[in-house]
């Protein structure tokens, strides 16, 4: 039991910050990869791009403005995730790993065991908050891009198609709910 409490005490707040930054970078990288793939596939207007029946195709087909919004929101989302990841990576690089007397210590196993150097925790917290804001914007833009993609494939929302609403409803309910929870948790961690 004492070994467990000792190992738990060795986890510093800097280590927790590094793990949080790693998590932000990993999730942003996954979303950025998905967005990059989405940008390479561009649904052009034509008979094979929509799943709308021929009788409703004229009235319910998405126009060029929705396709333009799809591309714009993809780019906005990609740039937000890239911004967030670059801030997180810069924060990770700014955390200097060194022993306070500038010489690394040698542990009992003969491996160099550096300790954390000086860290401005206020700047680190603000940086994590800025990175989280970039991720939130990226998720919001990604959600709007997916709504436009659904409208291109299943018909515009104004037509009232059950399939369109069934595809969009979970998206516009679950993503904002998850973002609200994420924002509250980031703000909670920011104040601690």
C-alpha cells in the first residue's frame, strides 16, 4: 500500500499537464486526418452525389452555396485543430526537463533521471485554455461541415426529410452537449 501511495505522489502537476497536452494533440491529430480526407473528397453536383429520389431531386437538392459552406467549414475546422495542436506542442516544448543545478541526476538503475525545471504555471494554464478553445471551435466547424454534407447527400433541411433530420439530430444534440461538458471540465481544471 505504501508503494502505491509513493508512486501516486511522484505524479506531478507538470506530468498531468503533459498528459493533457498529449491528449489534445492526439485528438486533434485524429480529427485533422479525418478532415484532410474529407477535403480530398469533394462531392460535386450530379446524379451520383445525392441519395434523394428522382421525384424530389429538383426541390430538395443542395445548391452550390451548401457545397461552398461544406468546403469552408472543413477548412475552418482544419485550421482550428491545427492551431490548437501547435499551441499544445509549443507548450510541451516550453516545459524544460532539467535538474535545477543544470546537471542530470543518475538514478539507482544507472539511468539519467531528470527533474522538471522552472515552469510558469499561469502561462501554462492560459496556453492549455487557448488550445482547448481551438479544439472547441474545430469541433463546432466540423459539426457544421457534417450538417452540410448530410444536406448534400440526403436533401436540404427545408424539405423536411425524415432521413435528413435523423442524421442531423444526433449531431446537433450530442456534439454541443459534449462540447459544453468539455468546456466546463477545462474551466474546472483551469481554476485548480
